């Protein structure tokens, strides 16, 4: 099964690619917004369904660590590499720019929910801190809500809850247990 994203509302449409040949044009009508659009079957336009993907949270490209989004009723497991500086986390939505766009239907996650800051100290050690972006439901670290403008240090294995979605921080060199 493959999926394609509606260009108007970003809703996914899933279809069986084995019924069609490369180069064939398909026309879809989005269930959400009723927009009609077409695609030409080819490797660059198709993306496997997230169920078929197996994101590796210990990938070598995650040299500054990563955020692992735990699978729940709103979305599938996702892994996002962290960058130096601020990494803003939020619900993926068309027109909203965040560093870590979580694909979820969780209505309690803001579009720009919280920020993880990654920096190196004078000894060259990587340090992580978490702060809430004035979200409606708040940001929780190990089931404790962060205060307004509070910034807390986090480490490998820290459990962060935003809305109904749980995230785990994996730092560089950490191993999955």
C-alpha cells in the first residue's frame, strides 16, 4: 500500500500501487476537502504508509540525539533528529513551520507546543533543555507540568507528554533497551 497527500488539506489517501504500472496517471478525490487532483505513479511521488516504515531511533545521522514519538491512537511511531539550538515541536499543519512537525490527529497538541534546546557546554558535552511554548494543554516532563516560562534540563530517556502524545529523548550514543 502507498499513500499520497492531498495538496489542499494534507490529508493522506492510501491506495494499492500493485494494481497500476509505472508512468500511469491516477486521479483522486480527497475525502476531507473534496479536492480532485492527479498523480503520475513513480518512485518520487509515492511514500510508503507509516505502518510499513520502521524508523530507527539509533540511526547514525542522529549525532545530537533524537525525539521518538510513541505510537498511539492519533499517530504512528516517528523519529526526528535534533539539531543544535532550538528545536520547536508541534502538530504538523499546512502553513505552520516548526522544526519537528509531528504527524498526528491529536487535537490537544498545539502547532507550536514546546521547544527542546540543544547546546554544547565548555567541555563539549551536549546538554538538553525543555520549555513550553505557552501551549493550551501544557508540557509535562515525567508527569510533572512545566511552569510558565520554566526551562528544565532533560537527559536520555526523559519522557515528555504534549497533549495526548508521548515523546522520549534519545541522546547521542544511547542504546535502545
